[in-house]
């Protein structure tokens, strides 16, 4: 199996109702990644496109539609899609194309144009429910996640104000991110006084729908050093999907993330994630999910993540910097394109290219994404 490194990355701004089409956003992200790696499109032999439901862009065959914007014309081209999990599964797909020997240099492009979905991206999920057991209840995703958040708070006796600290931290971190959509200095009271969406989820507990794109370039070991003197190596990958029926699981702990993390850590030779990981980017579409996924990533014991946040451990200058990018809560949540604030961010952190967001002496990082109906986890470990 080939040793694989990331040698460049790029991302557009994340915003609601960007004027650019999906193709144009892909082009912009690819251009930035190629410029950072000092490569040209002719140097790329394989392109992986990651993009979530076709309904989000309002078209069918979205992968094919984006092909030329991604730089995939007349090249080996593949689309991957696991909902929100695509943000880390897509770079994993880039890794496996190179690690398998199929590709020398693989470009991964993730895109989402959620403003095309009317009346709201939530409407795209109206048809994912079991027609007999669930659809008569008229659920939506916020309703389901509110149940999960409530269960998590109940099992561990976690206070709402302690969860709100995640939103405060991430939106503040995003002030240092040039692509951020909802960076802000807010307080716990701001979160607790915001509009209730479905209790206990309030407006400032949740990330915004966004448009955006991100790109990464992966290369095999014997060509890496002709591209860069500062590669970031992919050391471990993992993925897992749980039962489709969310009613069959106790929602307080994401087993699917834990199994994916164990797979990635085993491959990377990591035995104590809290000590071995220098920077983490867990998937945070809601503030409680950062805590939930920290525990799933085995970065702490079950129920401990809220205390670590309260004690400042997850701040950029803490012992376990978590979502130093600002995460989805601060930078934005264009489903698949969240690769930009997860995998791209870990690459930039380990390459020392994160600017004001830089975590000192970061050598090992983990990123994770979460998709489908509370059932899919994808994890990548990188080292510099």
C-alpha cells in the first residue's frame, strides 16, 4: 500500500446565496489548491467529487454536472456521497485511489449549493423517513436531533449552558477564518435567549445552511517530495455505518463514530487519542455534536466532553484544541464542502499554514464527519 500525503488545499468563502454556480465554486477551490501545491491541472490524473443530495443543487446527476468545474474532464472521475459524512469520506476516497496504486496525484473536490433548494434545504429531507413508522409523525432533522441532544443531556446530566459554550467558542474561533459565514463574539446568554427551534435546540445551537466548495490534493510518496518539502501524511482512515433505524439505538453515544475512530487509530498506531492527538476537528453542525463526537472519537470518556470545554481544554491554547477553524457553527455548513473546515483545516494546521488559527506545535490531527440519519461516521488521522 502506497504512503499518501496531502500537498495542497483550497476553499471558497462559505455563504448563503453565493452568486457563483456549483461549477464555478468548484473551479475556485481547485484553483486555490493547485496554486498552493504549485501544480497544474495536467499534473492531476484522478478527480474525486464529493457532493451531497442532488436536491440541494436542484438538479439530477450532480456529480456529472460538476465534472468540468472539478477538473475531471478526460480524467478518471468518481463521485462519493454519504450525506454530511462526505466531508471526510471524500478525502478518504482520494487517499484510497492513491494508496491502491490507481492514481499518482488525486484531486478531491467537495461542493454544495444549498441555496438552490427551496423553500429550505430541510425540505430535501422530507422523503428520507420510513413511510409507515416515521412519516406520519411529520419529523424533520432538527426535531430528530433535538431528541438526540435531550437524550445526551439526560444520560450525563449536562446543563444547557455548558453545551452553549461550544457555540461561543467556535463562533469566536471563526473570527480568524477568512471563509467564515457566521463568525461572532457571542455569550452563553445569547445562545440561551435565542429562538427555540425544537427544544432543547435553539437557533444559536445550530449551524447555518451554506454554499461553498473545498479541494485537496493527495500524492503518493515517491512523487510527494518533487511537489513539496512540507507534506502532511495520511496515517489512518476509518468509516462505519450503523442501523438505518434511529429508533433501534440509544442516541446518547455515537457507536458508529467510535468504530470508525478505532479503525483509523489502529491504522495510525494511536493508543491514547487524548495524548496523541494535537488538534481535532469533530463534526459540529450543532453545539452538542462537538461534545458527542469528541466522545465518539475517544478523545475523552463518555460524558466528559462538556467539562473539558468548560475548563478550557478545547480552546486553541488548551491541551486538546478542538475546532480551531470555527467549525460548522462559525464557518458554515455546506454539507459535503465541510471538508474545508475538517480535513483541509487539519492539513493546514499540520503544515503550519493556518495563520491566526494556528495551533502551536501541532504534529498529529484527526478530523471526522457525520452523515445519513444519525448513523454514519468517517474519520481521518494525519501527521506532519
